[in-house]
């Protein structure tokens, strides 16, 4: 998941440099990419434990996709708001939404096909 997150974020910054920025005065672009991918992966990894703790049961892939999509979007937005520490910046909320949806699709692909989850 970490590699998929990092690859999608890198490609977004590469193809849309006016919307997604990696790096600042304190962090190089690769350091910012690493920090952002790790933070997002840590955030995503806590979804299922928190749902179990809250005793929330979601049935079906669509419900889980909505939850993970929202967590991706909110996680990206929070990481971008702390750009001075993470080196990751986005231009607008719509970028967070689009990037969150693309990340969600990539994570689903990794989860279903590579990891063999059903």
C-alpha cells in the first residue's frame, strides 16, 4: 500500500505541478514524498481497527470504498495543511478530492489483486 500511495502522489506531482507540490525549504521532494506516503498509509491502516472499536459494521465493497475514500480525502487535506512539516501541498480542496479518489482506486487494486483479499 505504501508503494502504491507513493507512486500515485509522485505521479500527481509530476503531471500536475501547479496543483500538487512535493518539497519545501526544509524537505526535499523525495523526503516529502516519503513522509506523505507513510503518513497516508498510517492513516488508512487505522480505518478497520477504528471501525471495529466503534462497533461499526459495513457491508459490501461499496460502503468500504466510501469510507476509505473519505479517509483518503480528509487525510490528504490534513497532511497538506501541515505542509511546513510534511512538504506536501495541494492547491484546492478539489485536488484533494480527485487525488483521494485516485488513491482509493489504487488502494482497492492493491488490496484485491495483489494482496488477494476478498
